[in-house]
C-alpha cells in the first residue's frame, strides 16, 4: 500500500480491506509517496513487478 500525504496515516486500512480480498492475499509495508519523483515511482513499481 502507499499513501500520498503524511496526514493521518493509513489507520485501519488493512483491517478494512482484508474482507475484500482473497485469504491468500498479503499486505506489505506502506510507502509514503509525498514529494516523490517520477523516477522513484517507476523504481517502486518495477520492484513489485519483479516480486510478482
């Protein structure tokens, strides 16, 4: 998961989403994407493509 602001964080996001996905789904650490460059976003996405 990722966030686009440093506001209140993700709170109960994981617990709210768990019923909406397969039991085999897993959640990974969130990433704050505030003031991030296009290159950093692309590197982040590419990293997850590698892990899939």
